[in-house]
């Protein structure tokens, strides 16, 4: 009797194991890809008390025009459950221009509330530098479940809701800049950046206006973590073509930015730390098409649009010399009480990939 029971238990277990391990139920693939991003990263300073309705006093726009990158996705799943891990890295390269603008009259306290104040909310400082990407590293995990919506002999439709967690870390360095600064006028206001008759003496190429200039104007590093929720819709077509589209939104995003101003000679350089977070402030749309050239090989083209709304937060500063002495930490930094920091980003992403299905 015991032998019979043991036999049936082994038979049932073996049958379940075989059913569980059916190759058609499990999927595993590798997808190397190469892509291009085109857009901008924005860094901002806002006055907590502004002379005008517009409270922005500083704007730095870092070009991503373009950024080239390579990446790898490893994905798979069991039946309708899907999981994916992805990594990507941007190639160090010149990505365009850093445009740095200031509106000093928005926050200066040295002026009287004269009638001219109403006409002085113009750009006072402007500079341009070469924008160079040092690195851009991203990684993410993604978990979802595919729901079959429709299927017949020529067409299939699946919708997959998912959760994803992503990390991104990038750094730009600006070099070889030229500036146009409005001079401070007798009434306490600053002249416009393009007012040639009232231009500050430190305008011009940084190489001729800044002592000990080594070619680097400033650097900007930002790391962020993003929690995503969204969905992907996939349509299987005849002739081994597949199209897909999706949308995702971030319930929460957290970002820290480090801005090193090497040319602030009055302080020997200044280091700034900006901390910001936001809820439902980041969005991404994507679409693509793929073609299965064999049982294991598929080629694809994908496009996406990423948009991070302007996040506002706290800002801290310390001398650059102290920042280097503290091993590039901000634990002894000073919180800036008069301003808020800001950051945003948007880009268009186009990539090509080759998917190899292991099983």
C-alpha cells in the first residue's frame, strides 16, 4: 500500500513539474539596443520674494542634441507574468550648448519701488558654453501581467499593466563659455544683457575675463529615482509584424542635483545642492514596431517621449574648496533661505534593437 501511494505521489509530482516546466510557458530573451535622445535638461533658481509675478531669477538649459547611448534588456516570464531588467549608458560626447540666463532685477533689494521697476523685468545676464556629457547611466526593473484582449487567426491584442522602478545618474560639464552681463546702473537696477552701452566689465570669453581659467565653467550632476505605473498594448499582425504603444506616469520621483560653479572667484568657487521631489509629475509615452525574422530573432524600432515637469525644492551651498575637502559631501552645507531650486527634463528617444529569444 505504501509503495502504491509513493508511486502515485511521484507520478503526480512529475506530471506537475513537467507542466510547470513546459518551454512554451516560460520565456527568456536578450535585447541589446542602440539609441539617440534629443531634448534638454533644465536647472532653475526661484526667488521666494520676487519684485514681479515671475519669480525665476536663474535658468540653465543643458542641451541633449543629441545624446547617443547603448543598452541591454533582459526579460522573460512565465505564462502571462512578465519581468524585465534594463541598463543603458550614454556615450561621453558634446551634446550642444549650455545657455545660462539670469533675471537679477527680479530679486534685488537695492532698488526703490519706483515706476521703472515695472519695466525692468528683463534678462540681465546671459552666457553660452559648450555642453559636454560626462556620463548618463540608467537602470530599471519592470513587472507586469499581460491580459489577452482579442485573438483570431490573423490578429492578437494584449494589454499589460505594470510597475517599474528606475534609477538615473548623469553629469554635464560646461566649457569655453562667453558671457554678456548687464552692468549695475545708478538707480540700483541691472541693465539688459544685450544693452551694449551698459555692459559689465566681466563680459566676454571666460578665458580672457577669469583668472586661472582652465576651460571648465561649471558642472551639473543629477541622480533620481522614479516609481512608475503604466500599461503596454501589443498588437500581433500578419507577416510576423507586431506594433506596440504604451503610457506610464510616476506616482513619485525624487531628485538630487549638484551644481559646481568653478568661476565664482569671489568665493573660490561655489557648490550647490538642490533637492526636490514630486507626485505624478513625470510622464512617458512610447510606441514601436518589430519584425520576427526567425523563431529566435526579432528586430525592432522604438520611439518614446519623456517629460519631467519642473520640480521645486530646497537648495544648499558651500564653498567649492570645502566641498572638495569634505570628499564632495554636503553634510556641513548652508541652506539658502531666500530661493527655491528647480529641475526639469524632456527628450525624444529613438532606438533600434535586436531581440534574441533563448526560449
